[in-house]
C-alpha cells in the first residue's frame, strides 16, 4: 500500500528578523514539537522513503529536527527541498508530488509544508 504523510511545520516565531515570512524560524515550542514528532514517526512504521520539504526556514528546521531524532532508528529517506511547496494550494502540492525527483513511486512519501494548503 502507498502512503502519503503530511506534516505542517512546527510552531514559529511571529516575525523573522529579516521581515521575510520565508525566514521565520521555529520557536522553543516548535523545536520541542518537531523532536516529538520525529520520535513518534520513528516508533510508528512505515517510515518515509522520500521527503519533500518546503524551502521556508521553518519547514526545513521541522524536518531537520525530526530527522535528528529519527536517524539512529530508521533508514535515511531521500530528501528534496522544493520552493514551490511554500504557500502552495492543494493542487500545487499534488503537482509537486507528481513532478518531484525523489525515487520513482515511493511507498511512503512525507511532505513537510504549510497551511492552508496542507489543511
């Protein structure tokens, strides 16, 4: 069975020092939550074979922290950073999945992105 896993980035600071939304970072709670979801994913197979991550700082941090928690317990997935996942609507998310260069037809694919598209 193929499985699509959707993960919205963890809790962030209100504003980035740069003023750019894409640069917003995880706050303390976000760091804790990202580690907790990584621990949960590592304990609940199946594990992602491929991961598509928005290029926004908060999405990359969410994946990096989750992976740090998981890495000694699961096989490393192929990860692709996709700018088009930032502010993507559901149709764009599906198109990104279809056109990604991760392994062809992964059985478990994780997408780390944003609301409202993920919702």
